[in-house]
């Protein structure tokens, strides 16, 4: 006899856990199935940036709704998730770049989004005293911040269980079939039946989608990060660049996390990645130029997380275009951590009520339909 | 001194580690005409056992003993073999495609190897007792290194504590150098004798037997040896006294230096980060790489030789280095003439004969592997045993999750001094086996490097462009 | 602490926290500090507890010091050079000073 649930959530990343929690909060009974353990992949090992800054217009509403949850995260999950809000600063490295930033901020204002704010040279130095002299200004999003990714994912998992969700780890989904109005989810530990299924399988989500005859052009990527040993506090906001790939932040314990999108080679079937030191050396050189104080800092660890990227760098969220009762939530293209809390809430609303107030236009899977 | 600019961009064979295994491997391969480079992060070659072999200030041969001086010919052979030997060279990365990241004098290079022999040896098993982080408390190996490489001997009230052959060797060497050792606190559980008995016959045939016995006699004649069941170090800012329990009674003793030792375990960091599969050895209570008869690992082209492949000692390491090198030569240059591996294997078997007895006799007591309460487990991040117990009780199943919650293993030593303790504590709390709990998933850099070093990696303009948006 | 066995041939001097320390050519920084009676080489970034070299073989990272201005160097792996400036590493002091 198959187990039954209201919703089967595939994938125990932050997105899967968040959706499971919000479903449980709405009185539904979700079963979450995770092939490894919750937070083993992108959600547990990412840079922890909670950023609204520099997002594509299409995902700004989702990002803003998520931010509101982040600011009350402890009330939701019973853990502050290490969240601290010191802003994110996008640093311009030239006058030309600065002019582009100004145009973007003006455009956002016209659309009614006010979270991005242009800052001049003086304000930039006030926000980021250690920044190199060659930078003429930047953009700040003051409510942005950073959190502890593994702790956050675990907190969502724990609270979801407390609220009635079932979380099954070390179990892989191997097939999906329709039986009447139910979906039968085959797993390595027996079948589960439910009327609704959420595909939050991260870098493996294309496999779930193709089980439904709904192939997607998902690219498996492995963004790399490095972290230093503990340093004296010298920078509060998260710093990002546009021309060169860099994201840079000092955590409360003094360690500095350096990332920005240089990629390792992923081997998703082995849960492994192979780092590319040549590219990390480019990151090191960028930090060297931007923050002279960092030159003698020691790098103690480097790693990469396995993540899904879509060709347009936008996530796939919303109902399946081919299969009734299936919902997609993947392809966060290396910037989905901040979106986790809000996307879970939106998905739960969509599943429970059939509609959502958060605009998700342009994020549906149908944009990849053949022809 | 060899600098980064003296290196080629690729070699047939890269040997990592310049102890007996690495030296023997490099010598054999280079003599067979295979282009070979050997890296060791220490200022000199020799590894732990032959530390300082080309430079030791100790001229009286009796102090370190003839077994030490046997290293001189090994070092000379390696030097004469044509292998490029680079000391002060830290290998911080190795990946499954055999790219080797190495740092020399503050500059980093990536080197491509056709074959790699990891010969990074062992390190002393963590000895997490209360107070083991106090200045004045060191490992027995540290005292040995101070003596061999620098001609330094401890002064003041000197205590040794723990168990294992190396502790006795250190005691003998210190005594010959004129040091007064106040006491040896022997933590070997008495019941171990019974477990070791079945292996006695083999041990009697091994070269360890007579040497070991002579060493014990030499030391016991000069130093009182007290069996202890409990041990802790105390002091304000540095070691001042030691407390121990012997035959049910508690004692306290003033001390300036305490040297701890309870055996050695493979240093798995580099192999683990390169993706080499490891397994738990119940006999030696540690993780060791899974290897084939030629020392080949689960990663093609990478082999592990010497104590890093499982503890067997220095002379066995030489033979194991040769076995790995023969396989490397055959792969790279099949026409070269190499010794018959079968005869090397036979010598190795003889060397390994006594191991079963020693492993059983010197199996460290649970008491000294499974700390409690406020005893520090992770020295770098100062994580206490109780925190690990609590997290495991709350459901934390493995060292990687533990790391994410408590930061244990996240400091610069990258889990070398807490990894086994954390694994065993979790297994104990959750009533499973260390084999099921597993070890830290390690990532390069396996040794910290400075941002400046990393930025010094030569990067072509094309590569720089390729990674810009 | 430690004392030298017999006399040393060639002497170099290094500076530790401004104090002159005599060392033997071939000493590592950690060995020179131990022989020089310096009882700790750093304090931890977490609790500020004093630490001294523990393993002398490059695995424990207790011997971290600042050498010629560069922080978090493993004193037990780096040989002394005449005139070298060594500082004990207090807490998080490593870079950005
Ligand atoms: C190095 C790195 C840095 C990043 N930095 C940031 C940042 O600073 N800010 C930010 O907002 N975002 C960041 N991201 C992105 C963010 O982490 C991801 O967008 C987000 O976590 C995606 O969540 P997820 O749940 O979709 O994916 P994941 O966390 O990958 O979760 C998917 C889960 O599904 C499981 N699964 C897959 N297939 C199956 C199956 N068949 N059966 C059962 N289980 C299955 C997987 O094992 C996995 O645990 C970063 C990502 C990486 C890799
Ligand atoms: S003393 Fe242990 S690393 Fe230097």
C-alpha cells in the first residue's frame, strides 16, 4: 500500500523545506522526499547572501515578498537563521559603470521599486571604508543582508516537521505516474500517492520534469566559494561587482566569504565538484585590487555547490504546463537563497487556493516549451 | 633553493611527501628514467622518522639510534636519483585529473601530473584530555622533532603520557640526550594484553620484538612508569600540574612539560580532498584509503604509499613507496626496467608481521578517545565535547552537519586534530559504527594559502577574459 | 621550555615582538621561539586563550605567528632568517591591521 499525502515535495533544499512548511501552516499534509539530507546541496553551502539588489525585474516581486519574511524569520521558524541586515552594495569600478547603475536605478524608480539607491563616492566610503580608491560610487539596498545557509535550511526543515510535514531523507524519487486524480511518486523506499507534487529538486529538477514529458534546458553549474580564517571586523555590508565576478562579505565570526559566480566542474551523479583554481586565482586578484587590507588573509577552505541554471538566469516557478497537479520550483540560477522563504509561501498559496497575489509572470515553465 | 620558476608545468610523476615512502618512490622512479618531482612542506627531507636527516645538529649517533641514521642512505639515494626534490613546498590541492596546486616561498603554481603518489604519512592520534591546549603540553612527536631537527631538549619537570612504541622511543632518545624524565604515565589499558596475545607468535618473528624489548628495559631502568586510568593537564595560561588516577587513587603532580602520544593515524586530508575513497579500520581505529595491490586508489593515476595508506611504520613505508613507484613507472614508461614487485611485497610482509600485536596492545582506551564535558575537541574553533554530545543527541548524524552547526573542523587545521574524535563521539552517542558516521568531507586548499599566494598563480589573459562577464 | 644540546655553530638573530632572540641557522621560527623561552605564540580568535606550538610537524596550526608582516604563518615550517621580524598573533590579528 502506498503512503498518501496532500502534497509530495521533491527536494530538501531551502525551497522544498520552505514550501513544505508553508503547506503545513495551511493545514495540508506534505511529505518531503530528499535523496541526500536537507541542505546537502546549494541551499546549505551557498554564500548566504540575502539580496534584493541587482535582480531581474521579473523576480523583484518575489524577492520583496521574501524580504518581508526574512525580517521576521525567527517568528516563522523559531531560529534567527544567523540573519543580519547590513545592506548589499554594488560597487562601480569606473565612471561608465556608475552611469549604467544610475540608469538602472532611475528605471526601477519609474516602475515603483525603491529598494535600490544610488550612492556617491563619499557615501560608498562611509558604507565600505576598506574599498579601493578607484571606485567612484555604487548602489545600495539597505535592507539586504546575509544569513547562515545550512542553519536556515535546517530551521525550515525542523519547523516544517513540527507543523506536521513528514521529511524523508536518503530516499530518491525514481518515477511519477498519474492514477486517476492522484500522482503516484515512486521512490527508492516505496511509492507515495498525492494529488499534488512540487518539483524542488534543484540541479536534478530536469530529471523530474522529463518524467512528465516536459523537458527543460537546465544547466548544472557549481558556483565556487572561498572562506578566510577569522579576521578583525572591517566591513559590514555584502559587496558585489558587476564587471568582474565578485561577491564579498564578512560574517559575524570574522571569516570572509568570497564568491561571485566562478564555477567548478560539477559531477551531479556523484555529488562531487572539482574546483578550478585558475578561476579562484582571478577572484583572489580581484579582491586584492578592491580590498588592499585583504592581501595577507589566509584562505582556509574553498568549495562549490551544485545548482541549476536556466538559460535566462531566471527560476522556473508555477504550475506545470503539461501535467495537472504538478508545480515547479527550481532553476534559481545561483541566486535563489534569498527567494526561499517567499517562494515557499507563494507556492503554498498557489497550491492551496489555486492563485497567488505575488506576480510571477515570466517565470513559468511554458517559456521553454518547444516551438 | 628550488623556486617556483624552476618547476616544469608537467611531470610524469609527482610525489607528495618526503618521508621514507616518498623518498623511496621518487628514487626508484627517477632512476627508471621517469620525470619526477617530490614536494615536501618541511624545510628538509626525511619525514617524521628521519626528520632533519641531512641537517641535524645531533652528532652523537647513539642519541637518535642507528635506526634513525638508516635514513641517511635513503636521502642520499633520492638526491642522487635525478628526481627534483623541492622542500618548503606545500601542496594545497590535488584533483582527480591530477592537477597539483603547490606553493613555494609565497608563490603558487598548478602542475599537471601523469601519476601522483601521495606519501603524506601520518599524524599523531588526537589526545583530547582536559587541558591539552595549554602551552607546555605538546605531542611526543613534537619533542622528537625538536630533538632531531633542532637539537632541542625539554627542561624543567618533564612528563610523558600515553601509550605506543613511539612514546618509548622518545623516552629513550631523551634519556640518551641527558634529559630527566620525571615519570611516564602509561594509559595502555591492562586488558589489551589479553587481546594482543593471539598475535604474539607473529610479533616474535618480526623485527620489532627484540628492539622493542630492549627499549622498554632501557627506559624502565631510569624512569618510573605509572599505569593511569584518567589524566588531565592544568595551569593558568600554561601547564603547571597534571592530575591522574592510578589504581583508583587520585594524584596531582607539578609539571612544566607534558608530552602526549597514543599512536599515529593516516593523514588523510589530501587524499580525501582528491576524492580517494576511504574506509574505517576497526583494527587501527581510523580511516584509511581503499587501495589495490599496487597501492592504487579509487582515483585513476593516484596512489597512496607509506603510513598515509594505513599505519605500518617507516621500514614498511619504504617498500610501499617502491611498490607504488613500480606501478607508476610501468604505466608511464613500460620499457623501463624495475625491480620485481613480488620480492618487494615479500619484504613488506615481513615488516608488517608485528603490526597485529602492536595494534591490539596499544589500542587507546575509550576514555582517551571519547572526551566528555568541557574538554576541547576542536582546538581551532574551541568546540567542547559536550556540544558534540548534545548535537548528536538532537539528531545530528554526521561530521559534516556537525561542522555546519558548531564550526568544529572549520579552523585552519581543517579537522586534522578533531576529525576522528568527532566521528567516534557521534557514533558513540548514536549507537552506530564510525564506518556509518563517516568523516569530514574535505575540500582544497588542504592547507590554508594566503590570498596573495593564490593571486600569484599565473593566469593567461585568455583565462582572465573567459571568466569576466 | 626547551634548551639547546651542546653549542650551536652559526647564529642568527630574529626579533620577536621587538625582543631579540638568538637562533641557530636551520631552526624553524617555532623552534627558535621555544628555545628562546617564549611561552606562547598566539592567542585564539575565539576565546583569546594562549597557545604554543603543539605538533611541530605542520598539522595543528597552533604555531601561527606573524612573520615580516604576514599573518597566520606556520612557525614550525618556516626557517629563520637573520633579521626576521616575528610577532605573536593576538586573537584575530592577521590581516587588515
Ligand atoms: C556556491 C553557491 C553560492 C550561492 N550563493 C547565494 C547567495 O549568496 N544568495 C542567494 O540568494 N543564493 C545563492 N545561491 C543559490 C541558492 O543556494 C540556490 O538558488 C537555492 O538554494 C536553491 O534551492 P533549491 O532548494 O532549489 O536547491 P538545492 O539546495 O540544490 O536543493 C535541491 C535538493 O533536491 C534533492 N534532490 C534532487 N533530485 C532528487 C530526487 N530525485 N529525489 C529526492 N531528492 C532529490 C537534492 O539532493 C537537493 O538536496 C548560491 C548557490 C551556490 C551553489
Ligand atoms: S606546531 Fe603544529 S602546525 Fe606548527
